[in-house]
C-alpha cells in the first residue's frame, strides 16, 4: 500500500472496539499484532516460543515504523505478514495509528504488543484496543521513563533496576502495570553488560505476560491497577 493509499484508507475508517467474546475457548491461540522499530529480538523470542508450542499465541501481523528494521526479516522468515508505514504517513501520527488499527482489526488481532516500537500510540489505536495495547519498558516504572532508560539507570548508579510490562495509554510509560521483574546490578558491570541482562529478562517476561493474556488472567480494575488471576492447572 502506497503512502497515498494509506492516507486515503485512514480517512474512511470506522470500527467498534474489539473485545474477546465472553466464553472464548482459551485453548485457541491468542491473535496478536506486534509493533516494532528495530532489531526485533523480543519479536523473535515470541516467534520461537510459539513455534516450540510453549506460547499459545499467533502473530497475525508485524508492523514496523522503519523499512530498515531487522525485525521485518525475522517476521518474513517465520511466514508472518508485515506492514511498513512510510515517513510521510507518520507525519500525521493520528492517521498512522488509524491505519495500524484498521490492519490489525482486519486480521482479528485481540491484543497489540509493542516490541521496541519507538513511536507513541494515540487515540485511534487505543480506542480500537482498549486496555489491549501492551508495552515493554527496560526499567522498573515509574522510575526512568523515556527512551534511554537503561543508560539513565546506569548513569544514576542504581543497585536494582529491571523490566516492566504495562498497558499503554495516552501518557508515555504511564499505563497500568501488568508485571515487573527486578535485576540486581553487579559491581563491575558496564552499561553494555547491564543492557544484555535487561534484554535477557525481557525475552522471558514478555512471553510470560502474553501467555497470561491468552489465558484470560489479566484484568484492569476500576482504580487503574491490574489484577492477575491465579494460573490455571493445565491438562
């Protein structure tokens, strides 16, 4: 789809927010769309666990904000459909999110998983997937928000940092927290070593959260906090 075609599509969109129907068989794979901007290592972690039968999900579409993103190659090797939006489309971020929402809904996606997506999401996407857009942050929110969380935490000399998975909302790095995992920073580590350990946690924690979503265990309460049901016994 060309930039002009994408912009034209955004002007005529109309949809109702998607919600998983009550009584949905949770043995069915959870249909997700993944948003990326870079190398796609978290995308690869999801792909590998799905292929191994260890994650009950199906990636229906990978959307990239950059045509050069290596994550696109990972998706294509796995036989997953991809969509790259042009810089011209992103000049209007609302129109861009309308296009993304439309493409995800067309494929029946139930959740949107941001995996190194370096753009803010806006009302069209958030309204189409209320409390269903999930983001990964390489620090323990609310500490060290923003795009340089690992560097910022290292520069501050923290002794404990970690990873947060949260629902996205209109405020950057501010949505309801789903899960966190702490990491003790050892003496002698440089920032690259810290980053390696953060990514290792991400590649485990993010799939765990996606599985919790697939199991229907995650609920956003009226007070904005997230409740997690106990794990179900599997046959």
